[in-house]
C-alpha cells in the first residue's frame, strides 16, 4: 500500500506579515511550522501504514526552506519526502496550487508507485479555504472524502475504505473504492512523538526535489501568480474591540440564579430584550 500525504509549511500565525502591494503573505523572516491540520492527516496515514504495511510519502510545494517541514515529517516516521519547488510557483492561489500538486502526484505514481490513498488536512491556517484537497481530487479523478473524523475500516483486498465523516446534525458513515483522497478533521488523533532512529534517519535522508519541469508541468502559465485567477483586494487585521469584559456577580445560593443573570444582561444592553421578542414573533 502506498499513501501520500500533502502537507504545507505555513508561517507561524502569530507573526504573519502581508505584502502591501501584492496582498500575499510574506514568508521571509517569519518562523514556519507544519500546517497543524496536516499533522492529523499525517498521523492517520502513519497509523494505516503501521497496521497494514506499505509506505508513506510526504509531499509539499514551497520554497527550498520547506525542506525543514519535510524532515520534521520524516522524524515522525514518514518513509519518503518530496519537495516541489520552483520560482514559477510563487504566489500560487488554490487553483494553481492544486494543479501543481496534482501533477506532482502523477509523477509520484510513476516513480514510486500508484498511491492508494492521498491525505490532506481539511484546510491550512494561512488560507482557510479547504479547496486544495478537493481540487487535487478533481484534477486526478480521485474519489474524495472530506471532513473525515475516523478511518473505520480498510479492505485492501477488496479495494474499499469506510470512514466516518462529520456533517451537520451528525456523523455520516461512507464507504468507497480506492484510490481515494481524504481530508482529515482536526482533533481526530494525536500526533506521535518521533523516535530517535527516525530523527537520525530524517537528518541524513535525501529529500527528493523536483522543479516544475521535473514534475512534468509543461504549462507553467497555470502556476504561480500568472495561473492564479484569485485576486485579494485587501488584507487587514480586525480592529481591536474597545469594550471591556464586565464582571457579573450573582449570589451563589440564589434559587433564581439564571433569572438574575438574564436580568443583569438585559439591564446592561438596552433594547436587547425587545429585539429578541420581536425576532421570536416573526419565526
């Protein structure tokens, strides 16, 4: 079994800066981490590998410094790491990113064997669009299972996988054929601690590095800013709230604590009670 996990090296959200002209995230000089959502995908892949055997390949697209995140993934136990890096990829939006990664996945299939499962996190903390995973699935004609909370069963002989998917109002149990692309939800597992042997292996491992040409991308106009139809009009930080939190003291032994609290809230927000009554009458 061959599993590919797509990860992304993202800026530490506490120190993000935005370019004043292009409105793209400035990554130079900003500490980077593996996208936290992708760690849930990586752990899910490693657990399947541990139970059923096979290999886990980690793939990322980014500048040469993204190699650090790949080596981190290797310390967790991934078998192989592939870095897709080229100046043509700079400024890619989700459409251009999914195109480049889909081509790299096809190259991985040719070089290292076809992937049975492709994992991604549900989204990234620097984009929050949740579009790249489904975009890859569409381009590579993969069945896709999004917002997966649990891998319930994997039948390699039958070529099927059953998962639990979080949805509005409950949980869906879905079964589909392999190969498949899965986007994992947060909180579905806990990332393991890397072992010392894996850490030593990661330090001396050779990272497979591909340019656009190496990955078989012939039309570079579909990559980077030129291949990105999305235009960011403005990026800004939300204004800080001027109001301060208020301390409401309620007698702990009062039988009508809830009523007293509600009365206090309505007393501090003029017109709120009237608005709620009118809203209830219209429903």
